[in-house]
C-alpha cells in the first residue's frame, strides 16, 4: 500500500514540474510577444504618417470621378430630347390625314415635351434645335386647325328650318361621332396658345365661330326674307291681322337652331369659353335678325295706325325669344333686346299716335250724313281696339313703361328705355290688364267725345244729332261685346261708359219729340166741377168736353192739330232715318218714343177725343192706330 502511494505521489510531482516548465515558457513567450507588438505599433504609426496624404488624395480623386460621371449622365439626358426628332418631324410633316389623328396628336405631344425639355436646359447649343421644334409644332397646329375647319365644313351646309318647325323635329347638331375628335383637336390647338382677337378667342374658337356662324346665318336667311315679304300689305288701309307675318316662324327657327348650336359648343369647348364662342357664333345671325326688324320698323312707321299691331307682335315674340334663350344658356338677352329696341320704340310711339289719329281725322271732317248714319271711323277705331287687345303681353310691358294715363304721343316718344325684360316684367297680371283696360276705355271715350263735338259743330237738328250719336254708340257697344274687350273690362272691373253715352244720345233724339208731347199737356182745375174718382178708368170724354167753353174747345182742337202735324213730321223723319239706323238703335228708339208718347196721348185722347165728335178732322189717331203707328217705327 505504501509503495502504491509513493508511485502516485511521484507521478503527480512529475506533472507539477511539467506544468511549471510550460508556465515559464508561456511567460517568456508573452514577453517576446509584447516586444513584437510594440515594434508593430511603431511600424503602423510610421506607415500612417507616410500613407495619410496618399489616402486623402485618393478620396479627392474619387469625388472628382463621381462628379464627372454625374455630369456625363446629365449631358446624356440633355441631349436625349433630340433623339427621334427626325421621326417626329416626318410624322408631323405627313399630316393627320396620312398618319391618323390620334397618332398625329401623340407625335405633337412628344415634340412638345422635347421642346419643353430643351428649354429647361438653357444651353446655347440647343437654340437651333428649339427653333426647329417650335416651327414644327406651329406647322402641326396649323394642320390641326385645317383639319378642325374641314370637319366643321362637312356639316355646315345650310338647312331649311321650316321643315323642322312644321314637322316638330329637333334641329340638327354636329354628329356625335365627330364630337370627341373635335374636342381633342380643340384641346391641343388651344393649349399654350397666345390668345388674340376677340375676347380671348382661341384659334379653334375663331374657326368654329366663322364656319358655324355662316351656317346659322345662311340657314335663317330665307325666313328673314319671308318675314319681310309676308308683312307687306296689298292695301295700306288694311289693319294688320295677327299671325300674318312670318316673324313668329323666324323667331322659332332662331330659338331652335341657336339652342342646338349651344349644345355643340358645350360638348366641344372648355366651359370658360362657352359664352364668348356662342356670342360670336351667333353674331352674324343676330345681325341679320336686327336688320330684318329695322326694315319692318320702317314699314310700320309708314302706316303706324294700321301696322302698329305688327310692332306689338314683334315685341312680344322677340322679347319671349330673348327670355327663353337666356333661360337655357344665360346668354344673348342684351343682343336680342337691342335688336328689337327700334320696333319697341315704334310700338310705344303708336300708343299716343292712335289717339292723335282720332283727333286729327275728326278735326278734318266738314260734314256728317244727313240721315245720321254712323261714320266709318267708328268701325275703324273699334276694329283697331279689338285687334289691340289680342296683344296683352307686349302692351302690358309697353303701357307699364309709359305709366297709367300717359298716352300722349310726346310721352310715348320720350319713354324709350333700354332695360332688359324679365319673365316677371313680361307677365300679364292684374296691373297690366288694368292699364290695357284704361287705355281702351280712354280711346273709346275720346272717340265718342269727338263724335259728340263734331255733331254739335255740324248738325242743328237734335233728331239727326241723336240718331248719329246713337248709331255710333251702338256700333261701339256691339264691337265691345263681340270681342275680348268685354272680357277685359269685366276682369278689371273697368266701368263701361258706353251706356251713359247711349242714354245721352237717346235723350238728345227724344228732345225733338218733346214738341208733340207739349201739345198733349193740359191744365185741370180742381175747383171746377166734380173731381173724377182717383184710379177710375171710366172717363166720360163727352161730359168733359161739354163742360168746356168754346175757347177751351178751340184750344183743344189746336192741340190735336199741333200734335198731328208734329207727330207726322217726326214720324216721317224717323222713317227716313230708320234706313240708316243700326238695328238695335231703331228698336230702342221706337220703344223709347212709344213709352214717351203713348201714355200721354192715351190720357189726352181719353179725356178730349169727343171734341172732334168722331169726324177725324182734329183727332186723327185713336189709341189703337197711334199704338200701331208707334210700333211700326221699330
């Protein structure tokens, strides 16, 4: 056991010695390594000091190299726009018809981009290339304008508007298949273009206005001519009949073709350009419309008392046309109002001229019919008034601008206005109807008062005077009742003054019959004899005559003779004039005469017919024969 332990101890001692020897070697190695590291560090510091400037120079050279590379890349970019220039030039020179519109527009767009890139370089070396590209683009745009115009010309042949109006068809516009192409062409032509000419008009806008403006004008030319020819009358004294002129059809055609053109413009052009393009496209047609209205205005002025109704019709049609187009487009109201203004001024002047015409013609008359027949001027004036009330809308506007009662020619002439009409101002409400009713009433009053003055000046016979006035009043009343004048008076509570004139005329005529009535007047004395019972129908003529003295009997005989002479003369005159009396006048006067004479004569006859003792020498008529005579007058 002891021997075994010694062996183990000896082995462990040997291992310890070996480890000590290795530790010594490691310690010696570390010392040598430290010395080596010191030498390496010294060598590194030396190299750093020697190679530092070389490294810095290398970094600077790398930066220069990078900058040079970037410069080369930028130079390549700047020269790249010139690549393919020859191809674009060949495409643009060939034209859109040869290469197709879309390819042509794409080529122009690429050329435009190249020019934009070249301009951004600001290199003097690129100036020539930029000039060439600019000229090429101008040539291309000119080709597009030519194509734009040719496409428009294909659908610019004049049409006949009357066919579309009579068949109630919509007016044609530019075919829908062409709209996208025209819009694309306008978009490129108008882009980056200096705007010259009318109110910022683009080249394509000017082309459109020229081509389509001529289309509108030529399409409407026949209707303009027809409006003038249909407005001419064969007889200058004939009153214009509503709807005779073709101006209404002309206005309908303008509305239809203008609105169709507005739809074209809104589909092709940018919104900001709609108003200016529409205005200039329609300018030529509106000018022709204005010229037509001026010619009609000259014609109306030459026969204003008969053609003023054409002026009212034109004012109504043109004003409504302006309102309708403005409501659809927001345009052209001022232009259309300016076009109708001369005719409107003439229409306003006619309001006073119609009244002045009555005064002039009445003042120039030197006689009236001996039989009291009505004058033709009464029928003429009433015919004019009957026609007048057929135009309530324009007259409402005109009379409102003049003011109630300002009907004189001077007021009408000075009442011109340039204010724009509106739907509200053109609406015929209670006020407008009231003014029209007042004007018609004043016209009738002027007519009848002038007839009255004329009769007083030229006629001494009250019978003729009364019949004359009654005949004229009857015509006035009849023509009121047979026309829209009566409805106008009823709707506005305007008093019909004709009845007072009728009563006045009847009273004047009956004044002539007061002479036979006076012969039937007697005097009764209540203190002489017994008074007859009140309300008694039994009158004893013989007893009454017997109670009279001879002087009273002779006076009664003279009264009967005087009545007979006066009654016969007036009856004969009445029958003579009855041929010229209006039917209602003849019957009315007969009733009034009978109501006036018959009761007086019946009373007188009942009391005193026995003075003649049935011989008929003094008492020519009994009650029955007198009643028959009076009845025959009607």
